[in-house]
């Protein structure tokens, strides 16, 4: 491992024309390295950056002048790249990413990683992100590590050593943070209906956003919950500290809260530092159905842009703009369906644009992210539609019942028109 001064980092001697660069996504972004890439991009001869989610201000549409952006969706600040038409989206289940990187289906020539300082055993924690990073490290021609003194030493299933790193820089700078979303009365109304499907001793998977935050806030009186999720926010720490989450009854990794990403604030990062009750894993473990289906009462909670009357879910495109991602939604929906006592919920407000646009629709305006044959429970502020075992007509009635009252009549007309067309 070659250690160089961060100010002396010259990517022109490392990155080749045509290389694809991968880095830790979300709050695990190695900011010094990505900022250097942007500053030096004109001298690199044309490269590709593969993106997951992003929550920093590093990347802007004008940086596409010398960098081709490819990624799995428009989560966070990367939405501005899709709106500008400079992010080429790869529709992909999150569970596939690790294997795609390992097999070279998704190329990785250079890996940028952010690590915590080495522990007493010489092991480097991946800190805030572990999803497909280990696969990228194995695949890359060159691995450049930003060893940041402010990264927590979160226990990892696969920590790194000096042998995994080609070039290292040392920094001491604040990490990317994402504050918990503000919870409204609308979010609380949705959460109340969702909570009814979460039993004691359930194992939870939740995303980020106001509705998941509201659901987590409602679970403080539950006991012996567990968490096995692709990401954790500050609310996970809250539930552990109030005694709701113990991770005791998990069939896999008992006593340990499993995740692949910490997406929160310093409060979460400090909670996870050297916490033996938390462990970072790659995607094969956080999203793999073989692992998840062994968990009893696995409860999955995700969101959507819109859901049609048959239960088809669009979590990607609204108004012609790519605003979301395939993500891990289908992975978790199917895993919950395979789990003994498991349930999967898609939760969303019934309308958008101040009530003018219904999000329970007769026909999707975008792609089908989750098929109707996989859908389980759809939740809005007006109730929960349990779609299991229901016919198409029964599903439509259940979905109209949880739509906003102002839009139910038009949905009912659309249903009748569709039935007449078939007849």
C-alpha cells in the first residue's frame, strides 16, 4: 500500500482513458476522492463513473462534459443528473449488483473507498457502506482508499487489510449526513395502518423517508423486534436504545442488527462505532432471498410513486422523469413472501401535487417495478389493501377504497370502462 498526501493526489497517473470508476455510495462517499475526480476530469481523457445513491453536492450535470455517468437510479442528489439527461440508468435489482461487479458484467477498473482507521488487528472497517464495495475492491485494477479519521469502526463481515489497498490518503473531515425526514400528520396516518401488520418479534426491513420514520416511531412499545435491512437510519438506534429492538429472535445473525449502509447523522455513526450489536454485510447477505427467507416474520416496508388497481407498483418514473430506482424493493417483497409469517408493504400517500394527482391509478404512467403477482399489502392514509388471494376485481375494489375520496369516482369509472371493454 502506497500512502500519499491527499493534496498530492494526481489521478492522471492512476486512471486510464476509458476506465470505469466505482465508489462507496450514499453517506459512504469518499468526498476527497470524488472531489479530486471532478477537479481533474478534463485531464483524464474520458471516463465512466458508476453511481448508486448519492446525498452529497459533489456531482453536477455540467460534469458530464468529461465523465459519463451510469447508475442504478435517481436516489438523492443524483436526481438532478437524471433530470438533466446525463445519467444512463441501469434497471437492476440491488441483489444482482454484487454479482454483476464480481463477474465483470458491470466493469470496475478503479475503486474509490472510504475507510475507518485500522483497528488493533490491522483491519479497516468499511464504515458507512459495504454493499458491493468488497466486490469492487476485488475486481478493480487499482484501489484508492480515503482513510478518514471521522469514519466509525463499524464491525464488518469482510473488513479490508493493507493488502487490499493500492494507494491510500489520510483525511479528517465530516462525513455525508442525511437528517431524518420530517414526519407529518399524513405520514403518521399511513404509519398507523402499516403498524397493524408488524407483530412482536418481527424482523424489519425499512427504507428511508418520512413514512418509514413514522412507522419506526410507532414501534417504541413493541418488544423483541429485529432488523435486517439494506440500510439503517437514526431511528434504528432509537429503537435499540428504547428496548424495542433486541435482535434476539432472529434465525440468522441472532443478537446482531444487519445492514449494508448507514444513512443518517453523526448520532447513528457514533452509535454503530465498535458496536458488536451491528454488523455491515455485502448485498448477498442483506438482500439475498436465501438468507432472508430463513427469517421468520420478515416485514418489508417500501414506497412507490404510484400503484394501479391490480397492485402493480411503479417506483421509478413520474411525469416522464426518472425519480426512483428498481432498488431492493422486489428483493424484499419476494423475501417477505417466502418468510414464515412475513409480510411486505408498499406505503405511499394517496395523492401528489397537493391532492390534484392520484397515486392510486387505473394505469401506471411508468414501468412495473413490482409485479401484481408479488404485491402483498398496499397502504395509504385511508387504509391498507391486503391483496393476497384476491381476484382482479376484488383488488380493484380494495385499491379504490384506499384512494383519496376525491379520486374514487374517477377510478370507479375507469374500472367500469375496462370491464366493458373486456366484455
